[in-house]
DNA sequence: CTTTTGGTTTTGCTATTAACGAACCAAACT
DNA sequence: AGTTTGGTTCGTTAATAGCAAAACCAAAAG
C-alpha cells in the first residue's frame, strides 16, 4: 500500500519532468520559427545593394505574394532583425536588416546552453538516489560539460562586450 | 547592353547566395528534427530508473502506439542518442540514452557557429564594393563577433577535452 | 470626395508532418 | 508445423505550416 503510493507518486514526478524536458527539446528544434520565405527575405536584404529595399522590390525579387511578404516582414520585425525607415516625400517604407539587433540575437542564442545546463542539473538531482551510478556518472559528465561551456561562454561574451566599448 | 548584362549577372549571383543563406536559416530552425514524441521518449529514458526500458514499458508510459514508438526510437538511434542492449536469455531489447553520444552531439552543436561565420564572411566579401560602407561595418561587426566566438569556443572545447583525458 | 498607392488582415487552400492502425515479419517457443 | 513475442513497415488520417487571393484600410494625390 505504501509502496504503491510511492510508485505512483514517483511516476507523477517523472511525468512532470518528462513534460518539461520534452517541451524544451521540442522548442529547441523550432527555435527561431523562421519560415523558408522569411529566410530568403533576410538573405535578400543582407545581400542587396543598397541594403534597403521597398515592398515592391521584395515581391519582385522573391516572386512571392504581397500577403506572404507582409507576413514574413512582420515576423522579422518582431524579432527585431529587420526594421524600416522612410525617405521624406516618399510614402514607401524601406526595409533593412538591423545589424545591431542581429548581433544581439546571436548573443542571445548562445545563452541557450544555460537553460540546457539547468535541465541537466535537474535530471542529475532527480536521479541521485538511483543505484545505477555508472549511468549517473554519464549524466554528470554532461552537466560538467554544460557548466564548463556556459561559464566559458559567459566569459567570452563579457570580454567581447567590454572590448567593443573600449574600441568604440 | 553591357550594363544590362552586369545587372542580370549580379542578380543571378544574389539568387545563388540567397538560396544558400536561406537554406541555412531554414535548416537552423529545424536543427535536430526531433518530434514531440521523440523528445518525451528521450526525457523518459534519461529519467527512468533503471535507465533502460523495454519497448512495452515505453509504450505504456508514453501511451503511444507501437508504430510511433518504433519510429521515434529509430530516429533517436540514428542520431546516436539512444541505443539498446539485451540480457542473454531475454529476447526484449532494452533501450537507453547513450550519454557519451549525447555529449558528442552537444559538442557538435556548438560548432554550428563556424558555419554561420563562413556565411557572414561570404556576405561581407559579396558586399565589399558597395558604397554603403556604414552598413558593411555593421556586417563586419557580426563577422568579428562570430570569429571571436568560434575561436573562443574551439579553445574551450579543446581545453575541456584535454582536461577529460588527464583526469581519466 | 474619389482614386491611387502601399501595404495589412482575413480567409482559404495545399503540402508537410506527427502519430496511428493494421498488416507484416523473423525469431523463439510449443 | 503452428503460435506467441517483439518489434517494423506501410498506408491513412488529423493537425499544422506556409503561402496566396481577395477584401480591406489609411494616407496621400488628383
């Protein structure tokens, strides 16, 4: 009776963790949620000369509908990767890649490892009473690796930032 | 006439680059191609005690069909994250997370930045004759960032590896 | 005030994907 | 040989994603 309660309790705990880790892996896969068209749009803007293009030029180059371009632009604008400006006396918007935000977005992505570290630590904690310590050692190596990487990465990012400030 | 040829030639070049970068961003989004079920399967195996489970137990816990589990297992096996073994005198396979491969896969993922660096360098090279040097400077910052990070990362990885050897 | 321009929003279609059920198969047991 | 066990493979189906057509809208131009 006691045993059964413990077992179902344990299972509920596992289900909770499974959900959490499962969602993380699922998200990780989709990550930036960039569609094929948005990808090509970004590529077009980053390569084009001048590095800003209006709505019509974009539809022409990518041979896509207005609605699709509008949607793709909206997505890229929301992520900050793309913004626009206008010339006075010209109603058209000119869209361009915001290279500063691009940099920020990339920096953010590198922080992803921190989340993975947290999960790995949770896993190890979860397994601590298991008698399969050989397996746990494997998990521990992963935790150590993430620790090493996140710390090193944090360090790299800070150094780079301060380097930028001093040479500005 | 000359001008027209140059223009169309340039456009073809852009199309080529757009395709390349577009595909990269698209891939990056999908990355590991892990399905929701595969994610939960991995999570279950990494949390379960003992850290190996047979086919039936997996279907029971995840409440999924045999075919779905079989497919998810195949995907995880192909990536190397999961493998199996048998006990002699027991026909069932016991599936488990291969923590060593997990580590390797994570290390590989960190190398992704190298590809991005290559692309960013190509972009800068592609833009070198543009008169919009202010924009190009923004791209250059991104290139420098990737350079800094890939080098630092390479360094981190090597240090970690040699550290592992010495403490083994 | 009506028309045009430069987009956006809504709605619907199509292709892809995730998961399933059923049939199937090889190995082991009877 | 026939049956059971432990899966795999092959269509199908349901959900989702990506794109487009059409209707819409605000601001500027006529």
